[in-house]
C-alpha cells in the first residue's frame, strides 16, 4: 500500500540513529507502519490534499518501517523496511527496537518516562504490530521470528515473564495449533480437537494397556493396596499446594489418581513413548518434588522420579519412588491439559510449561486446519439453511 510519507511522519515520527558502513552514527527518522498510524495519516490527507498518497508515495507494509536516514555527504536515504527488518536503527540512547529486538525492547521501553516521546512512540508501534500479528499470524506477511515475538509478548502480558523452553519456530507452531483448537472449541466444544476436550482418565489408561478401574493392586507378600491409597498424597497439604498446586488449576479433589503395578507402568511408558514430556518444565517439577521429599540430598536410600506424558487432552504424571518400587507399584495422577498452569516457578526462575514434544509437525497443523475448515463450512451451511427456512 502507498501512504503519504509526510503525513505518516507527522503522525508518529521517532527520532533515532543508525551507523553507516564507516561506523559513523548518523541521525534518522522513522515511523512504524501500524493500522492506527496509517489511518491517522489518511485522515490527514482527507483534510489536506497535499498529504494524500499518490503514485509516487512510498509503498509500505503493515509491521514494517518507513525510514529516512542522513548520509555522510548530507543527502537523505529513504527506505521502506519490511516487517522484521531493523535497518541498523537504534533509539538515540542506543536501544535496539526493531526487527529481532522488538520483544526485548517492549519490556525495556515500558519503564521509560512519559516525557520520552520517542520511546513512547516506539513502544506504541511495537505493541500495535504485535497485536496485529496475533490477530492474523500470516507467515506470508510476517517472518516466523516476528510472529514468535508477538506470541511471546502476548504470553508475557497475560502470564508474566518467564523462560521459553522451546525454539521460536516451535513456539509459533504450538501457538498456531492452540489457536486452531480454540477456534474449533468455540464452534463445537465436544470436538476431539477442541482445546478444552479431554478423554476420561480410564480411557486414556485403557489405550495404554493399564487398568484404572481395579479397586486395588495385589502386592506380593503384603496383600493388596487399595486404589484410594493414591489419593493420600493429594490429601497432604504440602503436596496439594506446592506440587499439584504449582502444576494445575484443577482442584485436588478432581485430580484423577490410581495405583498401578510396575508392569502396567512399563506398558504405559511403551504405549506413550511419543507423548513423554521433557525439558525445563519437567526438570523443574522433578527438582521440586525432590526438595519436598528430601530426595535431592544425595544421602539415604529414598529416591523419587516423576514422569510426565500428554495423551487424549490430559496430562499424566507417574510417581515412582523407592517405597513403591519395593512393593512393585507406582502412582499415576491426571488432569486436563487445558488446566495446566502456564508458568511454573522453578528454583532457577519461572519457566513456561511448554515442552518440545508438544510442538506439532506439519501434518498435524494441516489436519487441524482441515478439521477447522470443515466445521466452519458446516456452520455456514447451517446458517444458510436457517435463513432459507426463515425467508
């Protein structure tokens, strides 16, 4: 699209600098191309014909930047940067605020004084670009690195800052899948691909070769342990609050629990090997439970391990400790994945509860898109049919 450069600069000119090939710092002026800035520039053109766009006006793209950079010989170079490009531009205090630095700049600039007009205009432009991308994350219009920054910004705004344990491209794919699942859920909450859908606990275990329906598990030499024994940990105040309360918003009374013989746990692990989770979140959870039980001390015989899986819209956690292994059993707990707390406060700092194993492949994204398209087409047909009947 073409926009009158003078109008766009009047709306949101940011004074900055850039370094030329010789390393010299030269003044520059930029305007971030946002929907609001373009709208305001066009409104100026409605009032003043000299500020209207013409065929010679610069062609810009939403999310990009219009820049005017002074040259060493006194001339001025104009550039229309594409979304994700930075052009070597910095605020006058040296802060990088474009391209791959937008996410970090958003946090830095949010603490600037209101009187710092350039910082405030840069911050407003960054946030407007991020909002646009989140509403329409089109990889044909925006580079993956910029989409990832926009999603991370939304995550930080909603849940606070934390370490992201997956690469940017993986995070974008996960976010795209979640957006499609959320849309599917809005159309049909009971659809298996809806973000809030989850299979019954017993069905998930059945598919994995385990039995959650048994009243108890036989233990060689000591009789039988009842299924309800698995809930004892959920009744312990420290575990309720510090372990389960840190992992899920599901109330402890609604967390599913079962006792399984170790053979069934091994069968479950084989069946769900592709769904086993790892990374910073899982490591943080294991450090937490070791702290709660004292197993981290390196002395004594007691050890505890937590293994996490995701299946059928549910998080599953296998608790395997020294006591259970002596008796040939392990405990399993489960809650809907949608109830997983998005941020886990690990000892090394907060981390987003996302695992690389949850990043969808291309085929899964295509399948979700097809499912969503079919639901939207079906709903359109239903609306059309009602309109015919009502006519």
